[in-house]
C-alpha cells in the first residue's frame, strides 16, 4: 500500500512515516517545510534504510497537489500538514484559516478526483474545549477557544459532510492529546522553531541551558498540586495509533478516536520526572495562568482499544528519556 503523509517531515508525521515504512508500506511525503527541515528525510533513511519520495509543495495550491496523485497511485492519505500553534493562531487567524482549511479541502477534492477516498486526519483534543468532566470520551460536546482549535473542528465537520454526501469515503478523525518524546534512535524528535510554546520542548531547552528557567503557568488550578494536568502520550505510541487506523480502516464512513494514555500528569509531575530520569535540573518559577488554558484534560482511550486494538505501551519515563536523548543527540552535532 502507498500512503501519502502530508506534513511528513514534521514531528508526528516523521514518526508515523518511520513506523509505516518499517511495516512495509510505501510512504510519500508532502510538506512545505514551514516548521520542519528536509534533513528529516535523511534521518528517516538512517532509521529505516528507506528515503521517502518527497514533494516540497504548498497544499493550498491545487496543481502541485494533483501532480502527486498523477505521478503516484496513492491508496490512503494521512493528513498532518497544518499550522498548530495556539498562541500564533490568535496573532494570525486569517493565515490559520486559509492555510489549514484550504489545504484540507484541496486535498480532499484532489483525492476524490483520483479515486482515493481513504483519509486519516490529524485532529486534536483541543476540539473538546473545557470538558465538563474527565476522562474525555469521543461523544463529549465539542467547542473551541482559539482559531487553531476552530480550524481542527471545522475540518472535522467538512470531512464528516464529505462522508455523508459520498458513501465511498472512509475517514478517520484522530484526536491527539499531548504528544511528547522522540524516536528511540534519538535521530528524530520535536524540534520547534524559536521559543517553544509547549511544555516538554521548553523543559528540554531549559535543561540544555538554552533557556534560563521554565515558567509554570499557574499553580492555583483545581488539580492535585495546583498545576495543569494533561494526557501526555509518547509520539511513537501516537504514530502506532495511525498504523492501527490504516490497518483497521476497512469500513466506509467517519470513525473518531481519542489517542491518549487515559492518565493525566501535572506540570510539576512532568518536571520532576524529567529531572529524575535524566539526572538534570529544570529550574522553574510559578507565574500567572496562561489565557485559554484549562485545568485538566485526559482521554478515555477505550474506543481506540476496542475498535483499533491499539493502546499506549510507553510510559512517562520513556517519554522524558527519549525527549532528552534527542536533544543530547542534536547538541552533539
Ligand atoms: C501543557 C501544560 C500549560 C508551557 C496544546 C494545544 C493542543 C496540542 C498540544 C496541537 C499546560 C503548561 C506549558 C510552559 C507551562 N497542540 N505549560 N509552561 O496547551 O495542553 O495543548 O499543545 O495539537 O492542541 O492546545 O499543551 O504543552 O502548551 O501545555 O506551565 O512554558 O503545561 O499551562 O498546563 P496544551 P502545552
């Protein structure tokens, strides 16, 4: 089977490409390199022995997207490509709507024209907004609090309408919780440009001495230690959730799954685990809450377990050790 992975030089896309290649799939990557580097293709080759065919394209443009399908017989698409920084989406909402929505619609139109109607979409737990309770199940109410999250929700609705109007579509919406960690080789990992927005890449840069200290955004939440609780999932477990979706996506229609561990950890629990596992210090200071943050968010992962036969295998220690291992590997270069 040939799988087109859009955003495949990015964090989750590259880890998924590795797992697919190692299971015998042919992987083609399309990316605009706006938040990643073409050198990731060489890292994928170092890990798997295979360098994926690569298209440097802007997926909002129809012609280059059509070229991929004219030159290759694509059996299914995993659509990761998109802008994903919550804070930036408030600074540039029009860019986020144009880029994320237009690319998702152009992709689906071109797929349909070429008879390819198997699509996995990279969605996010952010579509649940502030949940009324935890753990969160797929049938919980949906609401969003920022343009980034709203693009994810809108694309879910667009794809759901496609599947309603054309029964041949087989669409899987995967709602990720908080992916962290890196491939066990230390060759690929999370490598955001500039100052990280997310917790783990920020912790890594503080431990590496690249940033002075971590700001813990509030310790007055209604949580066990007052700091925010999230469902952190190892990026390799997340990648394997996509493999399971490809293997199980036999029935047409729309299939929705949470990809999380079902366990929540607080900011301070993550800091302490990272320090203990890696023998490093992560100085921090408690600061004000970050606008838009919610107190607690973690998954009920039962549906993915029962219908995909998928569950997470890697724990917090693996997540912390691999995140640091990737950073140390980069520092050596
Ligand atoms: C986690 C916890 C912060 C940074 C976002 C998106 C979500 C997904 C994952 C794309 C929170 C705290 C963080 C820091 C801190 N992205 N924190 N200091 O906000 O749960 O989710 O990223 O799909 O859609 O919404 O992740 O890592 O930013 O924050 O105290 O410097 O760490 O308050 O409690 P978040 P995060």
